[in-house]
C-alpha cells in the first residue's frame, strides 16, 4: 500500500499512456469510446424493439446503461488479467511493485467509462428521461464496480502468468456471464424459466443494477442489491490481494 | 557520508537461486491438474547461483566476469531485487539504478520525451525530480529534435543513449550495468565512461557485468569471476582477470567435460 502511494506519479502516467496509445493511430480518437456503445445501443434497439418486443419503457436508456456497465466490467477484468504478462519485459528487469499494473488498467477503465457516459446523458435528455438527484449516487456504483474488477484482476493476473489457458477460459466465462446478466433483456423474462434464479440472483447482476437503477429507474439501489454487490466487491478485493501477495515473488520466474 | 564508508552497500549472504523448469510442458492449467493428480509433476532444478557471498562497500566499482550461463545476469537481478533468492539473504542499501537492458521500460508508441517520464517513473523517480533534470537528460542523450518523435522510429543506438541518459541522470547508491554498453558508438561509449566516473566520484557504487576484460581492467577496483553459479575468484582486477583468461584458454584446448550445468531431477508429490 505504502509502496503504491510512492509510485502514484507512475500510476498516473500509465493511465494517461493507456488512453493515449489506445487512440493514437485512430482517425476520430477517443470519440470511439462514446460512439461504440451508441452504435451497439442502436443495433440492440432495432433488434429488440421491433423484432422481439420487450415490455420495457425507454429501452434505449435501459440497454445503453447495461452496455456501459458491461464494457467496463469486461474490459477492466480482461486487461488487468493481461497486465502482468504484457509488462513482462519490465517486471523481469526493474523492481517495481507489480500491483501497479492491474491497478492502473482499472483506473483507465474508470476514465473510459466516465467519457462513455457523456453520450448517455445526451440520450437521457433526447428521450425526455427524467434527470434526478439519484444520478449523484453513480460515483458509489462505479467505486463498487472498480473494487470488484480490481479484485478479479489481482486474482487473475498471476494465474494468467502461470497458466496461459486462464486467458482463454476467462474469455469464455465472460461471454457466458454476458448472456446470464440482464443487460439487454428484462429480468422478468428469466424469472419465467426454471433456471431463472441463476440470472435473478447473480452477483454480477447485483453490481449492474447498482449502476443502472440510479439512471434508468431514478432510484437509489435497494439494500439487497447494494448489500450483495458491496459484499462480493470486498470479498473479491480481499481474495485478489491475498493471492497476488502470495504469488508475486514467483511471478518473475515464469516469464 | 564518510562515517558510512565502511558499511556495506550490498551484502549477499550465501545466496542461492534455483530456476524450477518443469519437465513436462505445463503451459496449461489442464495439464497441470492432470500431472498433479497422477503425481508425475517433475521439475528440473537449475541452480543458477550457489552459495554466493558478496560484500560491496561504498564507492567500489566491481566488475563481474564469467562465461555464458555463469549466472551473471541472475546475480544482477538478485541484487536489483527482481528475483528473490531461493536461499540466503540479500541486503542493498539505498537507491538502485539497474540498467539490465537499455531498452527496458520504453513504450515504442510514445515519443522520446514522453518515454523519459515513463522510464524514470519506473525507476522510482517522482515527477518533480524528472522536471528538474529534463533538460540535462535530453542534452546528454544528444537526440536533439528527435526527442519529440515516437521511439519506434529510433535506431537501437538512439534508444540505448536515451536509456543511459535517464538511468544515470541521478546519482544512485548502486548502479548496475549488465552488458548495457555493448551498443552505441565509440563516442557515446566515451561519454558513458565519463559519466560513470562522475557518478563514482559522487559516491555511487557500481556493478559492471561485461565480457570486455580490457574495460574491466581499466575501470574496476575489484573483479568477481563467476562460473556455474559459484564465485571462483574475487579480488584485484589484474589477478582475477589473468586467472580467468588462463582458465578460458585452457577450456578451449581441453574438451569440456562438464558443459552442462549440474541439474537434478526431483519428483514432487512422489
């Protein structure tokens, strides 16, 4: 912890580097961060409002909030999982605290999420969705999301160094989780099904609702969702921290 | 400062380091599980360092010599703190500037200017410290206007020059150079040597790993000969290097009986 504070300038520079490198050679730069979820929303809106017809008012807001959550959740976990492996040349040669790398990827994920929320507010205004004070709860939601993904990154990044197939495995798990989380369909659909409880009681859903409720339903998330999501976030953080600490001495031997 | 002169800056106390190489290809978790269940998880243990004792006091300039695979780079990584010794104790006082490879810690998509910050921060510097030395780093690198173009356009010599300028911009307590000066032209080499002398006068302790025996003879106050992970000789450069050269020329005439490092196959869970 103390070590990480000493390297705070480095963390800041790594976050800026991430953002710079990501868009350096693209024509419209960081506008992609905003455009990609909007295009995704458009596609899902066309498919699900005209073809399947879900019983959801203002579906674009529902689905865009879900997409923003999912993009952050998935990218944050995948990039922090790869962060040690990707920085192997540095970790083999320089004595830097390794936790800097998963940490800075999660921070740049938060910055990206903040950018991607700009068009969300545009859609809220354009669709006449009420803008209420519940939106001020969002920093807490994002903190819970960041804590969970950082925990997952701390847990998975050493494993990805030890076993290369962890990366493949998590890729598949992410696809599975995406379909098991009510991002683009209403929970009511799952509840009709025999195994619907998998969706209803999924902790990933709890974390998502904590983010979506203040935007879509204009309410502070209920104690159940808030409790479950905070619990899993803290648990992931503790587990990740323990695994990371215990394995960090062995990591340079595996590159 | 002077009352600390006799205190060791680097102290290695019977340090041993073992690389555990899995005999099976254990690239995947599945294979790992299968082998673990079958109890057939075997590793080849490769001891890169064995019983290394090394005490270096402030201001010394220690050259490390040895054939390929002697454990020189592993020793550099242990002193740096990247690899934790399997056995024994390591103690290093103060800041370390490791130059194990002059291209480490660069992002090739960023400009030379941006990389100065990234690299120096990775070496543990604060941003304010970097701002202070920025001018002199750019000046010493001799990159001129190229400092603002991405380093993927640089030649390897240019990257090395920038790397050396950054790592030696501050007087470290310990400077570790691992074959780092092999790149770069004669003029830059000359500047590097001047810079190293300046750092030494300012109180830095230097560990220099090289195959260039002439350079070690000229610059070092002491030499350590490492072979198969064991210290063979430690003393004045003249003596150690003469003995090393003699041993090397003998090894060339007599066929080598033990070319491969000793290794033992150890079965875990078995």
